[in-house]
């Protein structure tokens, strides 16, 4: 299903990011199954990336993500009606490019 991330999706995306930008010292994530999957933990450990997990119900531990989520909700999601998943993907990608330009 296109609305769920599996650990394979996370590994593919992280691989692309690490090739483009190099691996970070650590990755902070929630405790979602796609990030706590054994395959993801082992892969990150092999390349020397430490995992830092956000305590449930502690959004202050990831203020950047919470800020992004709030902006996405306030500036896009609350003002749109998405009639299809494809339309949502296009509009969200356009908003992301506006919100997060590469300098």
C-alpha cells in the first residue's frame, strides 16, 4: 500500500540520502515499526549511524519535525481537499519544494 512505509522503503530512502549527502552521526526517529525494524537497526549499526528514539508523547524531543508537521498542516492540509492520492502527492511535493528550498 502506498500510504505505509515498510523497513525496505526506509532503507532505500536512507541509502539514496547517504549516497548524496553522506551518513549522519545519528538519526532521530519515533518508535514506528519501520524505524525500529531489526533490518534498519542492523544496517545503521554496520555503517556507524547511531539511532536516537523519541519517547512516546514527547514531541519536544523532535522540535524540527513537529514544526514541519505544524506548518504542513496549517499551510496546506487544512486548506485543501485531496480527491485522490495522486493529487495529494503532487500538491504536497509542490509545497515541500516551496517550504524546503535547496540553497
